[in-house]
């Protein structure tokens, strides 16, 4: 029997929106090369691999090109699969062992929503590296900074964020060793506090539809500016998706929904 495989749209409550992820449930450890081959075959922004253990689930994430240290939407998709497919009881808090330390997922709003317990990844002010703003196609930024994963660039507002048309090859060169770049601005709509887009061409993802891990940075960033701990972020990609954010000390809680598109197994 092959490994169960699920295709899930995360940070959305409708099909063909949000951010798609593949979730593969393993019965035993597999070689890194095999995991990368599967992720390349799935050709989604992330493929998550779950393996049960004594103290929770081992969770790893791969883009079609590389393994990454932190991924929000594929963790949301993984939690959704474990509950929906009966690997875990709905009332159970799921615990994951990952490259970014222990993570957890709980059900909210009668089981319809999922909240992830992630590490905060605040950014410190830092100059944009040479060529970054040019590659994004902007002349100036209100703020530029860096955390351990990404650069962050704040523009003057939602319109400027939505209008971006980056040069992805130049952007990959400008990001260097960073995973990618978060671009954000204040929202023009009452239901959201901020908007964002996320680009990681060096990791094989020109534009990610909805990036949970970016909100580990965006949460502290906008909480400080707006003076509030509970926020709503909209990622303004072509697919689009909403991330509820709750900031608490060194943790960020990310809320959203997920829906299964397909189920099968790897041969």
C-alpha cells in the first residue's frame, strides 16, 4: 500500500482559493532525496510530510526546490488532514516536531477553523539589499527590515502592494541567502488591518498565494504599529486568502480554514 496523499487548499473555505498544499502521511522515515522528488512531482508551493512519533507528529516541508524551516499553510493543511481523515480525534491539540521547534494546532469555532501556535519572527530595521526595491518595481519604501527568514518591505498602502509586478529573476538575485521578501501595506477595507504579498523565487516560488509563516513577522509588525494584538491580514495574491493573527509575547497564533480538494496515495 502506498503513502496516503491529500491535496488541500489552506486559508480558505472554498475550493480553488487560498494556498494549495500536498500532505503525505508516512508510516516510516524516508530519504531526503525521495521527499524532495515527491515535492517536485507535486509541483505545489509546499508539500508536507507527516510521520507519527511518541510525542506528536514529525513535520517537514518541501518546495519543489528545497526544504524550508517553517511553513504555515502546509501546517494548517496537515492539521486539517489529520482530523478529517481520522488520524487524530477532533478535540485533540496536535503537536508537531519541526525544524522551527515545537508547533501546535487546535480547532476553533466549533471545529470549522484551525489555530496554529507558531513562533514570532519579528523583523529588525535593515536596509534593503542592492537591487531589491528595483526588482520589486518600487522607487521607495516606508520601511525595510529583515528577520531570520525574510526581508520585509512596507509600502504606502494596499494599492501599491496590489500593483507590484516584480522581476523575479532579479528578485531572486537580490534576496541572496534570504528565503524571500514580504511586501505589506495598510488595508483600505474595514474587515482587514493590513494586506501583503510574498515572493520567494530563489526557493522556487515566484509568488506564494497565502503565506502563514510570513504572518509570524507581519503580526508583530502591525501589532506594534496599530496598537492591537488581534489582527486580520489579507494576502492579495491572485488566489487570495485571509489569516487571523493573534500576537502573544514570543508566539503568534494564526487562524484559518482549509478544504480538501483530492485524496489518493503514492504508488
